[in-house]
C-alpha cells in the first residue's frame, strides 16, 4: 500500500523528489523534470554568505519560475545567525521550504565547518537548526548522511541531530546511506535506512543513495520503508524517471524508454530554460554536461556523448541535435550509471557542493 508523501503542508502524488545536485538542479533541470512527473525538487546547496552578500552566482541560484513549486532552497553554512539570515531571504524569494545541508563531503566545504562537518559537531548543528527555526518557523527539512564515519561516536552524533530535528518539527529528513568519510565510494547502506525508519516511524524520512533508475527507486521504497525516495544521479539527464517510478508504483510494467523525439523535446525545453537563467553563451556550457547525461538514453549513446562533450556554443549544440535527434526511434533504457564518480568529480572541482 502506498501512502502519499507529505512534506510540511505539501502532499505529493508520488513518494519521490528531485535531489539537490550541485551544478545541476537549477530551475531548468527542475522544471524539465516537473513537466514529466516530478512533484517536488530541491536546489543545489547555496552558500549562506553568497545569499546574504550577493556574491557570484547568487541570482542564478535563486531563479524560480511559476511552475517550479513546491521547491526547497538548500543552505550550506556554519554559523547560526548567517544561516538564519539566508533562510529568511530564501523565503522572501518564494522558496516554499528551507533545507539545511549537513551532508556535503567536499573537502573545501568540510574545512570551513559546513555541510558534512556539522555531523561531527551536533552542538553547532543544533544551534543552527534552532536559530533557523526561530527565524522562519518552517517548513524546514534536513539533508544528512548516515554519519561522519562508521564509529559509535558518529552514530550517537547522527542520533542527536536527528532527534532534535524531530523535536523542532522539521518536515522531513533526507538521509544518504553513505558516511561523509565514504564520499561516493562503496554502496549506500539501504539497511541503515530500513532500520532508521523502523526506529523513527513519526519522522518523514527520504532515502538517498544508488537510485539510478525507476526500478531502484521502487526497490528502495519497498525494501526500506522510507516515506520517499530522493532521486539524485538517476535524475540527471533522465527527467522521465519520476513517471516511470509512478507506473511501477501503480503495478504497471516499466514504460518503454523515451523515444528520440521525446528526448529531443526535453533537450530543447531544457536548453531554453537554461537560456532564461544564464543567457545564450553560458547556457551552452551548462547544457553540455546535461547533454552528456541525456546521451545515455540514446541508442547511439557513445557517439552522442562524444559530440556533446565537444559543445562550446549554441551552434555546436544545434549540430548535435540535428545529427542524432532528427529522426524518431526507440530510446535505450537506463539501468545503471557507470560514470557516477566522474559526474561527482567534475562538479566538485568546479566549486560545487554535495
Ligand atoms: C554532482 C553531485 C552534486 C551533488 N550536490 C548536492 C547538493 O548540492 N545538495 C545535496 O543535498 N546533495 C548533493 N549531492 C548528493 C545527492 O543529492 C545524493 O544524496 C547522492 O548523490 C546519493 O544519491 P545517488 O547515489 O542516488 O546519486 C550531489 C551529488 C552529486 C553526484
């Protein structure tokens, strides 16, 4: 039996959300997915100081559109006052929910006592949660990993933060089933998610880790008992994953993968939305990495991938579409991602958070 996923005042038709993904989950990616069945999305981690002081990239990170709701703005920071001030600004800009990131494993972020570092400093994490709660009320959500590392101390620290979020009436907690120390190595521990949800039945738990296709999403949902699935790498270049998950939830068989014309329509839409945020020139660069991910669904994926990599301008982009997407045909199913580490590395080296 499927329950609706509730996040604060929002009841979602399917128990899935599009993850925060640094360098990816901008308004363009979110809206392209929403038009294909994604019910809720999270921004990439936004640095509180950038939100407050108007640093580089601020406005692009804050772009929303009317069909981009409900949406959570995710914050990264180390000081309670700054996080609270940034949270207020997110609400003023129209974000429906504020999400606090205590999960990011990137060295630069950890070194500045942000993201996953806060899992090792529950006192500071709790001070931030309380101050943000006082500043905006809610709805608030939290992104955690299953601990800093595999030690007993890390398990206790996770518990303290989780329990305080429950006391403060956070609307949901997303948990990535890897430790911060693990970064992206090894497998996400779904059994941790299962045990967590069994111990904390009253908190809305979103499970994250190794959800690369709709079948993975269903498997996580059914085997762990989490309230919803946080779809991350599996949604990059595959906005259809939400509708596919819905079909499986309804007991239907997996729909055929999107055909080439459906892929082209999504690529064109995604590109146009990216132009709205970044302008023509920057949009081509942003879309190059998106195109690379979309190529996985193309029957001639390797060639499309190679040509998307070389895109430097809109005319290069148009050429790839004209070469590979001009006639219709069946798409290739997405089952797994072999270059997951590459996605992550290319993004974090560009200063992004995770
Ligand atoms: C390129 C990349 C960027 C990410 N950026 C964020 C981020 O900004 N905020 C966040 O909460 N998680 C971020 N994550 C973590 C994902 O949301 C997710 O928890 C993680 O990838 C595990 O899920 P998956 O194995 O299904 O991809 C990022 C992950 C990747 C690969």
